[in-house]
């Protein structure tokens, strides 16, 4: 048995002549939060889709709990316990919290052929699960459209965990949120990891990533700039490693120049 | 006093959260998509009750008459509503009605098939055409509006061309004699609960013909089909996994796909549903009239969509109800027949239909905003 829950070794992905990913390696243990940082165009989306089974890597291998695996479809990745929560969250705002929670995986009751959607049980589980993360869905039959952005994010994560995720891949879970909402979501992510899940947190926001991450992988132009333990790298170093970091420094210098001349 | 002790008892119950404002039954009802249509139907009945209460409109014969018209529209409106909730349109319903009609009539009259075989043939064609519509929309990703608009022309044209080619005319009469003793046709051609009407007639409670038989002979098959489809569709939407998938497919196609809902299959099955509903409509009408007409069902697709919209379906999908569409059809059927009992010229019916739909769309839009943006 491997000490890692999931390993991505030297993953490469090409689209025609374009090298979208080159030799990206990531390893996660149970309970670990790895933050995947990168500016726009760094290859984050391609990497997520490769993790989720949408794209097949052209080179490299994926090892889940010591077994080499190829994901032929998103469903296979999901069956292996790798759940991806995309930015759009896969929630339908006109549908109720319960109907969203169990969308595609409805609990059933009744005799064969006359099986019906057990909405009472579903309501109860959805309310319980949301209650556990401190979100009080006052009425699980209310539409998801009435929830705040942070609550929706937590609903999507909670749903993934309920359905047996071992590895959570979160795509920019805090990017559309305010400070308070973002901290609620981040707290929940830490809690999920403490229960033994491995979390891959994809973000371009170092300030959100640094407090919760155990390790950090920086992507730039399709290549990994390396993985660092938290103790080995500072927030400032991380920031400057992302393409935007240097530019922000430059901007700062320029602004100082301008101030001096004024 | 007793209320107070009750609320303490239930404190641990999730559904009885103390922060959940006590919602009255009325407000819960307001969140249902069919509310507008239900209210509209009640208003329509009150209106005709006042204007035409003492005419024959609310006699047994009159009631069955407008119920029959409503039911026919309702059969296709319910299927159209299911498809709309699933996020698609079918503009080929009307043409499918004409096509299904000749699929029954030509084999039965010209090829000597037994009637039941022609009916099965028509339904098989409906499944194929519905499947074709569905697979085309799902595979190409084109708007169903365009794909089914093309099918509207193709089917209507083919109906005309094939009928004229085989029969030399555009109508196929002579079916009535075949209905008797057919093992299948009775499902679409029998008036039910005849004994109730005979009894009512014998008690002199309803109008009789000069020969002593009641004027209204029984519940027409369309009404039975209508009620059956309304119940089944509502049950599917509210109580089954497939129902949840319909809402999900219409609400957010990609999201539903990402969590494992077979969106393509759901949509294809709903297209088959509208084509089959059109064929039920056609079979009932063809057997009732005893003939098939190539132009039958013209513009019915738009009436079906209008009834679905009045019934609370959003044009963008993901929201609506089957029972709402049934009420929508009831409104249209009642007004289209009721108008004969008033002094109003029947030309005004279409004006009413349009105005009703406009009001419904504005109302639905408002409801959707309330449902999704209450925070």
C-alpha cells in the first residue's frame, strides 16, 4: 500500500501542437490539503479536467491508493472517489436544496418497478448534512437560488463528501466570494481534510490558499514550478512565483517611482 | 396554549426550525408553478357562470363539450410541458398529429391492415420520429426550436405528399366501420360511464333526445386520457428519480451531466413523449371523426406551448408542472367553447389566448425572480 492516497506522476497533455501540461507531478496523503496555484492560462483548467477524468493524459500515470489507473470518463474518476467541484458547482438554482443534493443519485423507496424518490428521507439527510457544517437550511425544499454563494459552495462540497469522495478537487471555490463567505468555505475545507479526505484546492488567490494549505504546487505556462511544504516557503515567495507576483512587484516599484516624481 | 407546547416538542425537528417563519398554507401554494393557471381557471368559470350560467353551457352536454376540447389540447399540452421543463421545445407536435392520422388511416383503408395494427404502426412511427428529434437536438446541440421547426415542415409536407400519392386526395374517410370489434380501437373511441348518464336521463336530470336517450352519452375518451396523463405526469415529476432528472436537465444541462444525470437520454425520452402524445390526440380524433385529414393538428403545437406557459412552465426550462399545463388547457378549452354561449364574437378567442399567454409569461417571470432571489 502506497503512503499516498493519490499520485499524479509526470502528467502531460497536448492539444495538437499546444503543450497544455508538461511533466506535472503531485502526490497527496490522506488529510492533506494541496493548493494548486497559477495565474490564468497556467494550465489549471486542463489539470482539473485531467484529474476529473474529462481528459486523458498523453503521458504520465495516475495512481490511486497504490493502483495505476486510467480514467476513461468522469464517472470512473467519481467511482474511484475523486470528486471534482467545478466553479459552476453543478447546482440548479430553480431546484430545491434537497433535489440538488441528490441530483442524479436519488434515494429510492418502494417495491421494484414502482420505486419512488424518497423525498422525506432526502430532505432529512440534506438538512442534517447542511446543519453539520453550520449552514442552517431552514427549509430543504427552498430553491438553491435563495442561498448565498458560500452556502452553495458548501452544499456542493458537502454533496461530494456525502457520496463518498476520498479526494476532493475544488476549482476556485472562493473566487466569487466575499471575505466572510470565503472564510466559511475555507474553514469547511479544513474540516473536511481533518476527517481524512485529500483536498486539491485550485486557486489563484494566495491569501486564501496559504492559511489552509499543507503544501503548494505552482503552475506556470503548463509546467510545475515545484511542490513546497508550507514550512519551506513564505506567502510572499509563493506570490512572486506565480506569474502575477513579479508583475505586482514591478507595479509596486513603478508606483513608487511615480510617487517620487510627483 | 396547546400550540405553544407543540412548538417546544418539535424543536429538535429540522422541519420545525424556530427561525423558519411560520409559512401559511397560502404562501406555500404561491410557490407552486400551477398557481396562476389554477386561479385563471377559477376566474374563467366564475366569469362564464355569471355570463352564461343560464345557457346550455353548464348542462351535462355543455360541460362534456368543453371538457372534450380542453382534454384534447391537454393531452399534448402536458407532454409539451414535460419537455419544456426538460429545457426543450417541440414545434412538430401539430404536424405529428396530421402524420399520425394518416399512419392509421392509409394502412387501414388502402392496405387492408386491421385497425389495431395501424394504430400500433402509428405509435411506432411516433417513437421513431420523437427519437429522431431528440437525438438530433442532443447530438448537434442546436436549439430544439430550429430542429423541430424543420420537422414541422417536413412532417406536414410528407403527410400531404404521401396521402396524395397513395389516395389522390387529402382526406381519408371510411374508418368508422372498422372500429367495432377491434381489440385496440376501443381504448381511444369509447365513451365511459354511460350508465351514469342513462340513469341521470331516466331520472330526468339531464336533457334527453326525442327518442329518450340522453343527449350526453358518456365521458369521452379524451377526458379519460387527459386525466390519466395529468396524474401520471405529475407523479413522475414529483415522485420519481426520472422526474428529478427532468428538472435537472432543464435547469442546468452541464451541471446535471456533471453529477451523472443522463441528460441526453432524458431529453430524447421527452421528445418521444410529445410525439406519442400527439399520436394519442390523433388516434382519438381520427376514430371520433371516422376520417383522417392531412391538415389536422395545424397550429396545435403553439396552443400546447401556450397552455404549458399559462400552466407555469418557464421558456428557459427547469421549472413548471404537468398539472399546471392541464389547467392551462382547461382555460383555453373552456373559453373557446364558452364564447359560443355569450354574445361575444368568436373571433375574439385568439385575442384572449394571446393576452392570457402574455399575462402568464409576465407572472411566471416574476415568480421565478422571487424563487431564485429571495436573499
